């Protein structure tokens, strides 16, 4: 019995002294609860999504109606396609509204609008509904790329530094930029290979139709992989402690996963949450991938996401390379 108690005591001390494990055991559930609590604390969350084209004269009473979310659109073709795919319940125009006759929520939203503002001219827009798996798959693949990029570069370099591997590299004629470039290229190759395998397998198993260009999807994935690897390099450039580095990587990865629309859309969240999400590379990777796969988006739609991913990559690599130390 004494030996059993001694081992229990020793293991408890080991856990308490491991600041990373102890801190994460406390912080992770708190972060999840607080994050979801803040994001979805509004008891009057909208139940119906209504797109708005222009400035309809009848809009004012609808703005005062609870449970209606009014989303402005400038591109009529895009808005109509969202109605057809059941991503918008109704589209309000200056001349009336557009509804999908096959949408249950569209029918209910139509009843509410007509009850509030009176008779309006209607137009129908039909299309194939977007399944949740169609929407979810790009987010899951993006999340997998995020963890692979952050930990596959960040944690590995920190471990190399702690174990003295980097010090041995320093004794060779190898330049730091060669080592950094090798880590980036190697990890990106692995990320693209695994992402491709998962993408092909899921597309086959769930009969997911790719509306857009595979070439544009490849460019998006490459830019996303580079941005995520760059963030991992930025964390690892000077960090010496595995515990500290792991904590920083967790602090980056988990909030990014929940703020980048992996599992659910952020359209119903507060504006400041959406603004914060636009600063994260995974948000742009997911948004661009979904735009290609679901909407068939072209370069005109994708270039802002590409520019954001490229900018994150350049800044993170520049700072990481400049601050990199062998020991």
C-alpha cells in the first residue's frame, strides 16, 4: 500500500510540475466554454437569413423584426445562387423578393415578410441544396493542415533546439536559411500529400461534386499551407522550452480552429468576432476552398484570400528567419 501511495503521490507531483499539461487541463475547457458563451450568448439569435440587394423601401419594418438576420449583398448572381442552394432563406430586392419553393425555412421566412410588409412581387430560384458534409469537408481538411503546419514545423524545431540537434547543424557549413527552407518545403509536401488523399477519399465516399477549378483549389491549398507553416516557424524561431512552445502553439491553434469556421458558419456571430477571424490564415483557406468547391468561384473572388495568405506568409517568414537562432 505504501508503494502504491508513493507512486500516486509521485505521479501527482509530476503532473503539477508540468506547467504545460496542468495549464492546458485548466485552460482548454475554460476557453471552450467562454468562447462558445461569448459567440452565441445572444438569446435573440436570428433564425432566418435574408439577403438584401440595394435598399428596398419596405426594409425598415423588417429591421425591427426579431429573429431575422439581414445580410447585404452587391452581387445579385451570388445572392440568387445562395437562395437556390438553401444558404439564404429569402432574398429581398427593390422590386420584391426571391424565394426557393423547395426550402422549408424559405417558406416560413416568406410568410413572416408578407405578414410584416404586405404583398410583394415574388420570384422563384431553385437549385441543389448544399449538404452539411459538402460544407464541412473543406474545413476539416483545413484544420488538419493547420495542426500539421503548426506542430510539424514549430514543435519539431523547438525539440531540435532542446535536444542539441540545431547546435550540431550550426557546426556544419549549413546556412540558417537552407535549414528553414528545408523545413518549410518538407512540411508543405507532407501537408499537400495528406490533404490530397483525404480530399480524394471524402469526395469518393460522399459523392462530393467540385463545382470550381481544381487548379485554383491547388493554388489555394499551397498558399494556405505556406501561411500555416510560416506561423509555426514564427513560434519556433527562438523558443527553447518544449512546454512553453507547446503552450503557445495550442494557444494559437485551438482559438483559430473555432474562429475560422471549421464546424459552423460565423455569420450569426458578433461583428468583432468576424473581424478577428479575418486576421487568421485558416479563415481565408476555408473561405476560399468552400468558394471554389461549392460556388465555383474564380480568381476575381479568390484574390483577396490569396493576398491575405501571401501577406501572412511573407511577414511570418521574414520575422521568423530574422529572429532564428541555432541555440
